[in-house]
């Protein structure tokens, strides 16, 4: 079987491991983003479309939030999406191009936020997209810096 032009040439066992890790990551993210208790379910539509509104509130009103909520909102939204910036270019080498990869990431994150809005599980928050994208950029930067070495190896 010929390797696809867009794939890395790591061999079948490595490709299967990468695919399994991506599926595991996706299932964890689906659980965290969509399968929540009633505490995260709203009777009305919750949204924030003002960039940096939630982020500024979390930073400037730090004392109004418990540490758990503060850390989860600011750092969790970044850290949880670092793997997305790694997996997308690993699954498709053409996604090493930053603009192409970021376009896919932002569209995917927009879809997640819209699903949360429509299902009223969580809320639509433009700041989540900003923080999630920041995390994905960290992962993409990591992959972009590794790409020359990886391409020489294979």
C-alpha cells in the first residue's frame, strides 16, 4: 500500500499508535466539552462575543473566583488544546503550513462553541476560542520546530 502524499512515512505501527492517541484525545475532549453534569447546563443561551471580556474579568477580578475556576478557565483552556496543534499536522503534513492549520483549528473551535451554545452545555465564549487557539498555536509551533528534523529522518 502506497503512503499518502499528505502523511508522514513512519510505518504502520507508528501511524496506528498516533491514530489511537488522537482518538483517545478526541474522546476525552468530547467528554470535557459536551458530556457534563447539570451544573454546566443552562436554561437560557449563554454567550460572550466581546473579545477578552472573560479573560480581563478573570485577571482583574481574580479575588472573585476560586482558584480552581480561575486556573481551569485561563490555563486549562490553553493546555487542553496544545495536543490539537500537534495532532492536526501529524495527521496531515500539509497542515504544517501555519495559516492552513490555524484556519482548520479556528473553524473547529468555532464549531465546538456553537454546539455548546445550541445544546446549552457550557456557553459560547469568544475568549474560549482565543485561549484554545493559543494552546493549539503552542502545539503547532512545537511541531513546526520539529518538522525539519522529522522530515530528515524519514
